C-alpha cells in the first residue's frame, strides 16, 4: 500500500521504450551487438572518428518522429499528475518519449538526442535532425558541436540533485534497465539506505535484481500501468 503522499523516484532504461520500437542496448540483437561501444559511445571513439559517432546518433535521432510513447510512459505521466506526493523520473534514455508521454519532472542523466553540446564552451542548443562533425557553436562559434550524450568515461548529469532525490525517496522503482551501468545501477542501494521500498519492473531479474524488495515481471506497458492504477485508484 503506497502512502498517498509518498515521494516516488523512478529510474527508467531502454526497456521502457522497447515496446515503442526503440532497440535496447544489451538484447541479443540490440545496439551493442551491432556497434562497438568503444567506437560510438566514448570520447576516444569520437576523437578517432567523429563522423561515425555523429552519424550513429543522427540515425537514433531520425527514429524519434517514427515512434510514440507507449502505455508505460503515459502511465508515469498519469502518476505524476494524480499522485499527491512528488514523482520524479530519472531516465538513462536519450529519447524524448517521457516528455511526449506527458511527464514533466524528467532528468536525462545520460543526455538527450535532441540536444547538441559545444565541447569548447558547454553551450547547449536544440540539435538539428542531422548534425555534422565540426558544426559551429551558435554562441562561441567554435567548430566543436557534439551530440549531448554522456559517453562511457564521462560523468552523468545532475548527480548531486539525483542523489538528493534518492535520499528522500519513499518508493524507488527501476523500469526496464539491466543494472549493468553505474552510477544508475547503484541507485537501488542508495534508495534502500534512505528507507525506500524498492520495486523492479523487468522481463527478467536485472544484474542488481537481488537488491529489490519487490519484482513485477512482464512487459512494462502492462506492469507499469497496473502499478500506477493500484496507487492512483486508492487516492
Ligand atoms: P539495456 O539494454 O542494458 O537493458 C534493457 C533492459 O530492459 C533489460 O534488462 C531487459 O530485460 C529490459 N526490457 C526489455 N524490454 C522490456 C519491456 N518491454 N518491459 C520491461 N523491461 C524490458 O538498457 P539500459 O539498462 O537502459 O548508456 O542501459 C543502460 C545504459 O547502457 C544506457 O543508458 C546506455 C547503455 O550503454 C550510454 O550509452 C552511456
């Protein structure tokens, strides 16, 4: 039974967008089976072959207009609107499906496809559909535009704020994430230290699945919608 004023902190991963048609990373035929992480998702890979990296994210960005939020994204937006306590979504996803599903409080800890970043002055601006290596920064004019994506070896965004939210969580839910990538994989431990009730939503137990007190197994479109109904239905 969830307290009507509970603070709910939700971590999402690629699995919540899978039913919208976006590939996950670690499935047998997922993105990391088709591309080498060190080529397309590291600063070193970008230095070696910026065109390959920019084109990889151009292809991901081009998918966005062709996909739509699914019932799980919409259910989280519904939760945020109707739950009396605070609801925070922390996503590792770089798509925009939470926002298009209606969520307002969304932290993109691994960056966003729709954002460009200047490697020289850290300015951010809306990414054009097709970025090219050496695109100039609209603020400082340096030819240093890059996708605003957190690569392996870089620090995820807003960690202080995220840990502050985790430290206040009454409920922590992880949805569709394999628990392989830190610091996100360590959030469950942090939330438990804060006394939160922890729930994992996945098709199978994740790499940190044994740290959760409750498991809801199945496709997120169903399990997350059921969970939200069970909370909102009583309020
Ligand atoms: P993964 O591809 O590692 O894991 C996706 C998880 O979603 C798996 O545990 C699946 O079992 C689960 N899943 C798949 N379909 C699902 C469904 N319909 N309902 C519920 N669960 C489902 O993706 P992430 O954990 O998000 O980082 O990966 C974390 C980070 O690793 C990504 O943000 C990315 C990647 O490398 C960077 O690029 C920096």
